[in-house]
C-alpha cells in the first residue's frame, strides 16, 4: 500500500503528522508501542470505545477521561500530547484509523509489510511465529501482524495484506455451504 493512499482522509493525515513528529524525535518505536497498547484498551473496553466514538461527550470530557486512561496505562510524551490534540479537535472518532495508519507507516519505514489477521481466539506465540514465517516466505519480506480477535468467525483465519485477502474462516465456509445447498434444493 502506498503512503499516499494512507494519508488520505482525516485518520491518514493525523497519522502522517504524528509519524513525522515521532521520526524527528526518534520515537517511532515508542509511539507505536503506545498506540498498540491504546488499541488493545479500545478493543477490550466497550466504555472506552463509546467515549472515543460518541459525539455526545464534549471535547473537554473526552480529553479529561482519555488523559486519565493514558496516565494509568503509562502513555506519556508525544503520544499523550497527540491524543490530547486529537480530542481537542473533536477527531477521536478517527483514532482507530489513525493507529492503523501509523502502524502501517512504521512498518513501511522498517521495510515490513503489514498483515491484518483476524482469528476466533487469540493466537499463541507458536501460531503467530508460524504465520509470520509463512507470510514472509510468500511475500519475500518481513511481515508485521496486526491481530484482531473476532469469535463470530468461529474458527480459521482471515488474513489481509494490502488489497489481498485470504479467508479460511469457518463462518465463510458455512455460508458458502448454505448458499450451495440453496442452489441444489
């Protein structure tokens, strides 16, 4: 995926700005780590996700609440300042996209490809390493995995690398079987 396509839209522009600041401060890894932790918090907390996504909260309320969450999570410096600016500009709704775009920019900088992996349960280290090795062989470059757990896929994996997607989920297979059964009967 090209950097220019990543920087389109609100999330991409904010991510590009943060990336430039992090690069200038030699803090890309620290910011990426902070953002990955924040994404985990968003994934794990419906209340936090509602705070970020809902326009019903004032910018001040969002900034104060997120500031407390970031303090407790140990997120400081550039990342905390960035989240403060995003909150004051009423752009928190785009935060997940900003995190994704920043992680993609960081992976590009390291010469890695980024793969979005969705699984029904969290992958263990052995599975994660095997998947990364397999993708590296297929793509010819290192691959940074961005994992999401979605129990609704029932089993298997959905892997997206750029515009390519491999869907081996049980849910998709069952839907295909259901469709085939309708065609027969």
